[in-house]
């Protein structure tokens, strides 16, 4: 007995639904990957804007004299023209900030809060993007099945995180 061939209409309907599901998966995973990357840029830009766009900003050094749970503080010595010395400014406490050390910093506008400047400050500011690149690479490889693009994204994330670790 010869098996019956499916009707042409049911085959094309199955192909159409499979194509629609494939498109839906690609659209959803693409949206997730883009959302992860946008979140990484958004998280990085809060600090990176002060470090990278330094024109007109006060720059100088901080000698860290005290550290609390979340912040460290110390006197600010100006380097740029128009910057004023301050008895105390606050810097976020991270693994890269130690009591007794002096760091090049940029003052956030209208505050006594500073962020690290120079290559170490720029790389540290973009660390959230490095993490986002690593996370998005998994989505691109698994959800979008684009392994080469995922390897490029993961490599860029690893290079960024490693460079930040080395310079800090």
C-alpha cells in the first residue's frame, strides 16, 4: 500500500506557519539582544559622558583620605584652568579606589562628586557595556543562530573588560 501524499494546500500552510514562527523567534531574540546592548550603553553613559566630554569641565586630582561603605572622599586639587580647590569631594568606592592614593578626576557639574578620568576612567565607565556585550552574545548565538557575530561581540566584551581590569 502506498502512503497518501498530503494535499498541496496543507504542505504550504505548514511551511507558512514554520516561517512565521521562525520570523517571530528571530524578531523576539533580536529585540532582546538590542535591549541588552541599549541597557549597557545607558548604564555606561552616566559616567562616560563626564570622562569623555571634558571640555569645560573641572579636572584635577583627589587624594583619598577616608572611605565609607559606598564612597570615598578627600581634598581636590585643581589642574584645569577655572577649577577651584575643594576641601572635600566624593568619589564612588570601587575596587579601583584605595585610601591613601591620588587619582586624576573630573568633577561632575554642580556637585562635589568626581569620577576618574584618563584611560582608566574611560575604560571603567564602559564596563557595563562590556558585560552587556557578553550577555548579548549568548542571545545572538543561541536565539539568532549567528555564531560569528556572537564571537565578535563576546570578544569585544572580553577585550573591554580585560583592558579596564589591566588599567585600573
